[in-house]
């Protein structure tokens, strides 16, 4: 079994009609224990990215309303 840790940063820039509406940075980290080599890296990276994108998508929707 493995312990895997992923750390990601994401910058989202939103432009509307040629003007910058919003720019935000997101950061996330995830750690999982008891994984196999085959599924481990994919599971940790996917989970971390999903979490960041969920936060970013929520903020983008609010900004364009």
C-alpha cells in the first residue's frame, strides 16, 4: 500500500467583453493512504483537481451573474 500526496495551484482569469472581470488563485492538497500503484496517482490527482475546479466554477458563475 502507498501513501500519495498531491498539491496543485490553479489560476483562473475571467474576461468579459474585453475587460478583466476576475482573477483568482486556488490551491489544494490531498493525501490518500492504502492505495495501489495502479490507481493511486490517478485517484489523488483527480480528486485534487475536482475540488479546485468546483471552487473555481462556483466563483465564475457568481462573477458573470
